[in-house]
């Protein structure tokens, strides 16, 4: 059993160095080039649409959503209740080692945020 743990420790020690940095930065650069630098080209439009209209009081009427409500809902869906509820439940159930033993979970979260 200790041999397996040593192998896993060596693999994770290697992967969480330069390979993961190259994978994340390389993937971000490739996606940026393939989409034609869309996050840079449309930055003024994005800022104007999110922060420029966020506190506007001219809401369309009953049943419509204000820009602040839309931004709050988008932020809440990005963060998610699972980050707040599930992590303590896992720590309570499996112990504190469960937080550090899920490298694949952390990798998938980082890749998803990169592509979001």
C-alpha cells in the first residue's frame, strides 16, 4: 500500500509543476488565438454592458430583471452553492485528507474556469 502511495505522490508532485502550468497557459493561449482575441476585442463592450448598466433604475416593468439582478444571478451560478455546501460535507464525512486527495477535481475545475 505504501508503494502505491509513493507512486501517486511522485506523479502528483510532477504534474503540479511545469506540466499543469504549460497545459493551462497553453490551452488559454490556443483558445484566445482560435477565437480571434475575442476577450480583448470586445472588452470595452463587455465592461459597458456589465458595469455601465448595472445600477440603471429604468427596469422594463413588472416581471423584468434589472441588470444588477442579472449580474448577481450570473455570479451566483458561477460560484455555485456546491462550493459552499459540498466542501464542508466532504471534509466532515471523509476527513481533511479528502480536500487534498482530489487533484483531478481541482484540475477539472481549473480547466472549466479557463473555458468559461
